[in-house]
């Protein structure tokens, strides 16, 4: 049975080494140049989604767990971060930490329930739990219902760096994104990451080798939720708004789409996927009514025609690792 | 007359009955999901959209061909079932050898497409669908006013659910189906056309969803998004019941409808979350679901 | 990645042919083109905007107006991003429409920081001219306070003095219920009870049983869209209206009535500020709108009419000032000049940004009374402009001097 990640996409060991650092270099240069060519707010938002997709990919791509409820961590983190910055008056770094901690805690609770079942059930449980928390967000007073939390102050980072300036904010977002990205890369290539991949390939075998796979899966789940929380918290500060959009189920679907389109189990795939999907949403604004249909078509096309995704296909063609 | 937690018993009976009606829809939908899952090993995310298609088809039949509710109850499920079989033949069948998750992703994409297309042509506000005259009105049961239509919903869905259960568990056709699920190669060796059986099963599961859609058309808003949120609740129902058993899906569907109905009386604010909470508890106590077999 | 144009390509340049230096402005219709509110605003608002521009430039060739449109998809973040980009990159002077209060509040704020102009027609939140008002925003067509007060007061006066609320359990529903209950009690009515239901509830029957048991004369629906429709559908089935109780829709549009069908909706009472079939002018305008929209079977809503009316008044102010660059100045001019247009008649824009005009209490006709498609309402009462909206002092808007 073919796994979620096509093992053939992984090239021979001798080829690894240069392609990833090169791609990383290209990405850093592009990000440094981007604000001079593109609208900075757009790039910042895309970076938040890119980090969100990378966090999601950690689960599906390297543990083989499809969470259909990742909006839960992204959205609740953004609520708490916005609330901390606006109502409690915390500086941005503490606001982001508050949001992230919330996501981690929610990830621990939801994760310990969800990992009790595998495969499709896992996906349905994560979806159901996220929907439940969406209803809480809708009814809770502090979230402001359909108005969301608006006019969130960006504040001063560490008390002296004023984030009101878009370029300063941009630099901070890039740093957060790159830190998150490198952290995920580190996890994947650590011994812990190797165990995760072993679980993905053959869980019973990993169990028979003496690994407590449930514990590994839970840690991976919490890590993924936490990083999604970093992305959500940052987004709330950047766009100065936290809203129901971020906790609702279409958002969970969107992050799946970004990762699938970019390439499941590739390091750069989710980043590419996030940028493509967001660019599409804005480019297609005049087509308004068709956005949903086009997203659906991309889903179907990815599943039927190119399961490796954009980056996965490129890597496969060039026989490199990305 | 006595009271339970401050609610008169008569009102309580009424609410129990209403919960049962609500549960009829859960039962029909989760039954369809269970049938499809049993045969194809795919969790059909398009189920909500196909439920919506059922309701819209009923509307279109009435508008363009003058076919009323009763014929629509048969024609719409057949038409929607056929579109389902086309989907199975052209798309789903390529996924059987892959991880199950791809089936979920594909059907999710299809659900978006269907919802988007319907919204483009018919707007989002919804469409009117009038109740057939023969089912209008209602009767006073003493403890509540029961609209005839609701009584019909219970009877019809119970009949369909039990009929399906009987066919699958008690007939030769059902025996073949179950055998094909367990061991397709062996069944094929007996000269049974397994791929065709899979197609028909998928079509039947979809027809059940469309049937529920037609039943919903006179009482719920017929809009493109009518199935999207419902399907998430049905997923939770399926997790609670476990998809291993047909009877399990039916019983859980009706049961949770009743529980949800009671929540609407005692604690209405929580009535949309109660099923999810039950799901969490069931996962803690019986991870495989109430009727599930441990995989 | 090159400059990302978030905007519609639909940019229609309706330039007049004169060669002299002209006043030139750019208008952006920011609306919901694809989801919940696309029927009450969306493409129909764009059509109304085109008509307003065409009508105005025909009489005033000295002004050049460009029109773009975009879809905020009902997401506050996408809406605020679009607004930012329109003001910064595309040099839009006026954003109009914007159904969905969350998006409208976000855009209002951005408009204020960038000193541009925002006319709200599609969103309901009365906070826009209350605690969250600013000198760059005008709220045109309707708001929650007016709906609650109009329906609540008018029904109590015509005998509907006991109420039971079915309230959507989130901020919007609570606000609607609170405002209506206040209006009911102020006019001598009584609230017998309420039940808070979750958003997007399918089955309203158990809530309706509770409403039925309360014996209230009026069941107030403090919800919107699909919830309102589902509640009324279930009500018809359980014989609520036949049993002598009455539904009062607190946020119901003609498109909802259409979705219900008159058979089910008959007897429903609701408040609107504009109705296509109210007079000859509106009917003629509707015909033109249907041609422009390319939809013969659809009927314009008050939101879409508000877009027409709002743009007309805006262009008058810009013509008088010969510039649309300074948002605050244009708003001040719009507040100084009384409004007058074919659809909403004479009116004013108040200091807090609230546009003032008459409101109407309608009752949905029975199928037998409806003579032609779109013949939905009979007029029950006219609420004069002076009483229709929240008194200036009560809103808590900082622009209002004490």
C-alpha cells in the first residue's frame, strides 16, 4: 500500500547535501528582496501561513498523521495573542508566547485524545474537536463573535523596536519564520525525527522494536500544534486582527491544500504551497464566485495526477532532495 | 403530571420525539458513510454535498419537470446515486491501492467543487420547497403537537435503515458484500464481479445521502451550505458508533439525536457541542467506539 | 512575484469625453461576491454602483470616475488586506458596501488611519456610528438599532405586546435581542422568555416548542440567514402562525423571503429602508438594475439601493470640492449637504456618520395576495426618519459634541 509520502520521492543518499542548503539560500535571498517588489503585508501574511503549513507538514509528512483540525491551534493562538496584546497590554513578544502556549496546551489535550485512533478516524476526530472549539470561540465573550478582535496594537518589541513600521515588522516576521523553519528541519533530522519516520513507514514494526510510538506521536502532535500557534500568534500581530476565519474548518482544509499542493513530506513544499494558494486567493478576487471551485479542482488534481506536489515533482525530476 | 428537573413530563416526551426525528437524519447519513466505508475503505467527505444535491435535485425536478415530492423521493436519490457511481468509476477507483487518506482528500475537494458550483448558479440564500399537501398539518398527541411530516420522517428513515441492515446482514447479496470486504480476491475467484459491486455500493451510499436530502428539503433551508456543517457532526457520530457495524451506525444516529434534543431543553447553548463532548468521552473510555471492533 | 493586484480587473472607466482638467476619483466596491451575503450585496452592488456613476457623469461631465470591485469572502483579514492594498497601491478614494460587520469595522479603522472614505451599506452593526465611529465613515442604509427598534416598537403598538426571543448565541444575536427587548419594554410590551440557540442550527423544533409554551404573541428572531429561514420553516410546520403567534424577523432580507417562499413566510413582519416595489421610481430603477445585473428574476435589496444612493451623494460632494483626496473633508461636505436622490428621497448625514431616512415595517403577503414575481410585502407602517434611528446622544460616538 502506498504511503502518504511516496518513498520514491526520496533520492539516493549520495545526492543529498547540496540541494537543501542551496534552496534555503535562494529562499532567504528572495525573502530579503521581496518587500521591495511585492506588497509587504501580503508577504508577511503568506509567511505566517507558510509556517503554519510547515507545522502541519511535520505531522502528515513525517508521522503520516492527517490532522483535519489544525485551524484549532492556529486560530486560538491568534485569539490569545490578540487578546494579550490588546486587553492585557502585553508587548508583542509576550503576546506571541501567550498564544503559542495556548496552542501547545490545546495540542496536548486534543492530541492525547486523537492518537487513540489511527488513519481516517484520526482525521475525523481532529476535525470534530476543532469544530467544537470553533463553537466555543463563537460563543465566548472575549473573541468578539463575528467581529473578532480588531485593532490589535503591534506594540514595541522588547520595549524599544517599534513594529508599527511595516519594514521592521517584516524583518521580525522573516526571523520568526526562518527560526520555525529551521527548527522543523532540525526535528526531522534528529534521532527523534528518524523514529517518527519509522512510525510512518511501519508502526507495528516500530512498536516491536521497543518504541513507545504513542508517546512519539503525541510529542510530534504537540510540536506541530505549538508551531501552528507561533504562526497564528504572529499573524494576529501582523494583521492586527484575530477572527473566526482562523478557527473555522475551511481554514483546516486550506492548510491541508497548501501542503498537498506544495508537496507532502518535502521541507520546502508547504512554503511554496502557501504562497501559491494565497497569491491565487488575491489574484482570483475578481473571479470571486469561483475561488471555492478552483480550490476543489486543485485538491482533486493533486490527489489524482500529481501526488508529490509542486516541490515533490521538481525534486523527483531533478533527483534531488528539497 | 410530574416534572423532571423543572420540565413538565409532557414537554419532555415531546422533546424526546423531536430528538428522534433529528436523529433520523444522523442515522441515514452515518449509515451511508458506514456502508461506503465498509466496502471501499474510504471516508466520504462528499457526503454532505451529496445530501445537499438530493435537496436541490428535488427542487429542480419540481421547477423543471413538475415532479413533486413523492416521485422526487425516488428519482432524486437515483440521479444523485448515478453521479456518485460516475465519480467512483472515474476517480475513486484509482485510489484503492493508496493510503486511505487520499480518498478523504479527494472527496473533500469534490465537496468544495459541488458546493461552489451550486452556489454560483443558485446563490447562497437558499430555495423554497413546499411540503407535499398530503403531509401538511399534524395531530395532537396529548403531550405535543406532532406535525405529520415529522412522523413520516421517523417512519421512512427507520424503514430504510432497518431494510438496509436486513439486506446486508441477512441476505445472500449482503453475504457476498461482506465477503468481498473481507477478501476481495477470494470472492472474485467465485465469479463475482467485485469492481461492479463496489460501484453499486458507493452509488447506494450516495443515494441514502440524497434521500436524506429530499426528506430535509421541506423542513430545512435548501442552501448550498446545508450539508457542510452537518457532515462534521455526522463524522463525530460515526467515531462514537464505530464504523464496523451497520446496526451500530443506526442506533448511534438515533441515540445522539435524542441526546442532542434533550440538551436543547436543559442547556441550549451547548446543544451544538454536546455530540463532540460525547465523542471525547467515548474515546477515553472505549477508543474503538461503542460498536467498533479494535482494528 | 510582481505587484499583486488584489483587485478586480473589472475596472470600468466611465470617463466623459471633455479635454479639460478633471476631478478624478476611484471607487472600490468591497463586497461578498461568493458566500453568505452575495445575494443581498455582491454583484448586485457593483451593478448599482455602475448605474450611480453613469447617471451622475451624464449630468456632470467634469468628473472622471473609475470603479473596481473585490471579494472579501466574509473574512475580516482578507477584507482589511484588500482595503490596505486598495488605498496604498491602487489609490482608491472611496470604499463602499461591505456586508459583514466584522469586515466593515476593520475597513472603517483602516480608512480612518489613511484618511480616505468608507460608506457602509451592507453591514448592520450600529457600533459603526456608536463607540466605534470615526470622521471617515458613513453608515448608509440600515443598522441593528434601527431594525430592532423599528420592528419592536411598531409591533407593540399594533398589539404584539408579549415577546419570546429565539437568539443566535453570539455577539450579533445578543445585541439584536438586547436592543429589541429594550424597545419592546419601553413601549409597554413584555418579554416572556428567550432561548439562545447555536449558530447554524438545523432543527428549530424544540426551541419552537418552548416558544409555543410561552404563549407570547410575538416570536422575535434575533438571528440571520439560514437560522431565520430554518426557524420560520419549522414554525410553519408546527402551526405557530396558525396558532395565533407571529414571527418578527429582526434581520430579514427580500432574498430570505424568496428562499422561504410566500407559503411559508406569510405573516412575517420585518423592517427595511427600501423596497423595490414601493413606488414608480423604484420599479423603473429595478428594471434598469435587472438589465445591468443580467438577472431578470432577481430583485435589488435595500443594500444595493444604498450603494447607488451613497455614491450619488459622494460624487456631489466631490464635485463641489473639486477633489476627493482628503477623506475627512469630503465626509464633512457630505454631512453639510442634505442628501437627495431618487431612491431614498431627501435626508441628511448626521454628525456621527449616520445617514437618516424613513424606515418601513412590512408584512409578507400570503401567496393569494401576491400578484407577480417579487410581490413580497405589504406596508404596515412608516417609521419617520426622526424616530427610525438611534438618537444622536445615545450612541456614545466621540464625534458628537456634548
